[in-house]
C-alpha cells in the first residue's frame, strides 16, 4: 500500500505529485553529492491544492509530504518514493514526523501570531527528514495580516522547506501568495470510487457504503461519517424532513430552532471532550493546584485559552449548521432534477417519497428560489448574522417558495 492509495479519483494529480516526489528525491541526492541542481525539476518549494469540499485536498498534501520523507531502500534500486511502509512515510501519515507540520484550525480564522510561529519553523533545517514540510490545511482561513506574513516566507523560502497550502478555490488565497505556488486542482471523486474506499479501507457494508457515497455526492469525509456513525445518519434524516415541516409559520420557527439546537449540542459536546482537558493541562503547566487559586500573572494565559475555546465553539456550531444546509441543498437539487426530468442520478433515494411529494406540489422556479434561500442563509452566517435569525429567514423562504 503506497501513500497515494487514499487519494481517491485523482489520477492526474497523483501522477504530478509522484513525479515531483521523484525529482525531489533526486534533488536531495544531488545536493548531498555536490551535483548541480536540474533547473527543469518538477519539484518546487510551494504548492497550492484546491478543490471542492471532500475532494481530498489535505489527503493529497499529506501523501505528498510522506513521499518527500520516504526513506525506503528501494529508491536506490529505481523504486518510486512513497512506499507507505518505511519510517518516513509512516510517521508522516500518522502525524508524528519531526519535520512535517500539519496545521488545521478549529477556529474561525488563522491569525498573525500563529502564522509567525509557522514562518519561524519554516526557516529551520530538517531535523531528521529530507525536507521541512509545512501543510496548511485551512489556507482560506488566513486573515489578511496573516497572509501578508506568510507571503514573505513563500517568496523567500529556506532551501529545504516545502509549503503546502489547501483551499477550496484560488479566490480564497491572496493573489500574491497563489502566484508563487504551483497549483493543483482536485475534482469531486466519483461515487463508485468513494464507495470502494469505504468498503476496502473501512470495512463498511457495500450497500451502506454506496448509499453514503451517493447521499454525500462523493464527499469522502462526510461519506465515511455517514456510513459509520449512527448519530450522523439520524441527524441527516431529521434535516431532510425540514422541507415537509415548513407548511406554516409555526413549523418554520420550530424547524429553525431545532437546527440551531442540534448545532449547539454539537458544540457543547466537543467542549466537554476537549475544553476541560485543555484547561486542566494549562493550569498544571502554570503551577496551579487542583481546587486552589492560580498563581499571580497567569490570568492572561487563562483568558487567552477561554477566548480560543469560545471561538472554537462558534466554529463548531457553524460547521454543524453548514452541514445541515448542505443536506438541504442536496434535497432541493434532487427535487429540481425530478421537476426538469433530468437524467441526473438522485442522491437522496432513501427519501424518494418526500422528493416526489415536493416535486409534484411545487414548480421548478420555486425550487430554485428555495435553493437560493439556503445559499443566502450560508452567506448571512458568513457575515456574522445571528444564526437563529438567518435560519428562521431561510425556513420562512422555504415555505414561501
């Protein structure tokens, strides 16, 4: 099993990365042997992975990072880097390699302070590996100030440092940064390819795997969660009942409140799992005693942690709501396909009766307006409109059609 096996339905990207990894291996060998570098190398110091959610942007970046750190002896015999079994590949993939830093945020944005820490790390030489690799999974969440800090590091990188940025689209990254990166575009994997991975890697029942892949339209992460988490299936079923519950104003308001309550419960559950441990660990590190007062001068550190936890809670709530809105969009997309007589495959076949009912009782124009109302709700929350107000406005718009 090579490092590329989890890169589903991205053959072209896989070929490009494998070729770059081979050139990178040759570059390191050439430098150590004192041989001049090949200016036509497919390897470069900065990469930008873009593609729709679920396409595998971060998976591609981490697989590439593992291939760059590959120490398999087969390379000397003509084997390609990225074996998946050597220490370099294994530790890179599981996140323990000393020279591979994977940055993902559970906050709303990545600020200047965190980015400066990354830039300082990027200036170091590799400790044990062949390259110093920085994988920034949420490059679209960089603030403008953080992007400007990152620009200098990408513009003038250390000799053995590789930046890998992941974002949904080119427009989500500053033009000055993306112009200095080699761009790779990933596409949404085919439903069959996602189902195959769920069956082969996760041991999911074939029928459930195909249903999950079809329902999520090729989103690998959501498909895996839907196939393996009973609670995720229950919540999706509840969301797909919303179109039938907005027949009157009371139903609209109740449906909106339940969507908010579910998102809030998700955020609360994560807080219970993570916040308590974080707080206790910080108190111990600052010299606090269980049940006693904290030492003087530690209030600022505790306040910073509280602020971080509050931002993470907000992000979790928004992510949960966004998932529900994505499910609603998929529902109305199926309704529109039925109304237009499209040959497009229906994603939500498990609620076919509801789809038929809505399709027969409304017009394609109404369905398009409903899809627009869901999109407007997402945009409103991006502008920090109160979630309940945004969702209530959406459910009322769904009723009006």
